[in-house]
C-alpha cells in the first residue's frame, strides 16, 4: 500500500513536470518529424540518420527534432508518408514514379496525388548476389534455385521481378522466390538456405559486406541484355557495381547491372516550414552531408534535383529559389503557385 502510494506520488510529480505545470515553459514546442528508411544494414538507414543529424544540429533555430525509423523500404515508405504515419521517407526514384502515376504497386490505389519530392540522393544498383557453389553466373542460372527477391514493401521486389521477366523468367514458376527483408538475406545465404538474393541498394552497404565476408564464398551476378527494359521503364539506367568496395567477393571485375536513385519524399500535408528547414540544412551543409556516407561521393547540388517525378514540395522549392537552384528543376515539377 505504502509502496503504491510512493509510486503514485512519483507518477504525479512526473506528470506535473512533463506538463510544464510549475516549471518554466519551453521556448517553443518541439516538432517531432519521423523519417522512414529501410533495413539497418542498407544505405537508407544511415541516410535518414545523416539528414536527421544535420537538421537536429539546428534544433534551437527550428524546434525540429527528426528521428529515424527502420522500415521495409520504398513501397512501405510511400504508403506510410501518404497515411501520415511518417513525415518523410527515402524512396527509390522508380517507385516514386509508379506511386505518383498510380502504377505497379499503386495500380489499385491510384495516383498518390499528395506525394511530394524533396531531393534525390545516391545512386542504387539492382544487385544480385549468389553463392559461388550454386553455379549462378547469369539470370538464366537462377531457374530452379532458392532466390530472395525482396519483401513486399521493399523497392527491390519489383526490380527483381522486372529483371527476371526481362530475361524470360517467371518468378512464380521458374524458381523458388523468397520474400524476406534485405537485412536477413545475407544470413540466409551464408547458412545455405538460399542460393542468391536481389537487393537494390547504394554501395558500399553493410548488408552486401555481410554477405560477401562469410565462409560461403559469394559473387555478384551481372544483369545484362537490359535494353528493352530500359526502353520500357525510363527511370532505369545502366549501372556498375565497383567490386573494390567488397574485397571478399570473388569477382575480379566491376559488375554490369542497371540502377535507380534514392530520393527523399514527403506529403503535401507536411508544413512548408518543416520541409524548408530540412532542405535548407541539407543543402547549406552539403560538404558535411557528403562526408556522412561513401555512397554520396558522386552527389552534386544539381544532380540532387534529377530523377524526381512527384511535384517538388513548396517548402523545398522556396529554398531552391533562394539558392538559385530552381533553374535545375523541370517546369512540370514546380509547385503550382
Ligand atoms: N532500395 C531499397 C528499398 O527501397 C532500400 C535500400 C536501402 O535501405 O539502402 O527497399
């Protein structure tokens, strides 16, 4: 009884403190914003962390506290930003295009009219990792194998299906398709439970390092003959995986494949001042931002405005105008004034 009383007093005192009664009121209310990323061994997770860190440095100025969430990836992030569960998300450029146009995963839901682009980030490549002992040297060799194509909610799932279909392979019939998250795939490959996995990711990434550094020897499988795929999907471009980033992979040469870009998105419902602050801090601290991950080495302020399909959020656009960067934005993506 006595113990219960003390506990409830502590509770009341805590409540009084938390509600600000009897204390000096805080200067301004803190705005919490959440950023959806991907698995913790991908590049989206540290990317969300890099953006949050830069924004949180100016907490006194903006009163914004950004936090990062590990998620299932691009498709999950678009949907969570649209429902208001997340304020921002890292999303593949190809999924951004499909969402805004109501295609692929959004065929039934229709165009995601409130989706807004903020900026583009690092390049990502459709990366196929296979165990050396599974004799997989081309996409054709995946027939009859155990292959992780990506969890529903990830960006890579549709990329894997597209790559397979382009090679005449039906993922539902010609192989055993697994749908686990990218963070789990390296362990399954090392344990011999899958023969290969797809991951659409920037390089270097922790997941690929983990997959290549185990006892089971692994290599990247080139994805070639993609001309028709690139014609049909304007957001895909040829890409190369630099093998020097993964010294334990058994490839001796860089690997041909195709790729997309990571982009940063939000909703039309997120206030202009929040999106303005995030955009301004990333661009004004560009050199510091670039240092935060080796995948950002190729970034320029101009190429961070390429590869977007959703209209630019007015808060971001305000900054681009102030900084004279708006001339790099396609007219059809400029917000309607
Ligand atoms: N591209 C992946 C996806 O959209 C995530 C990659 C990462 O987390 O770096 O699901």
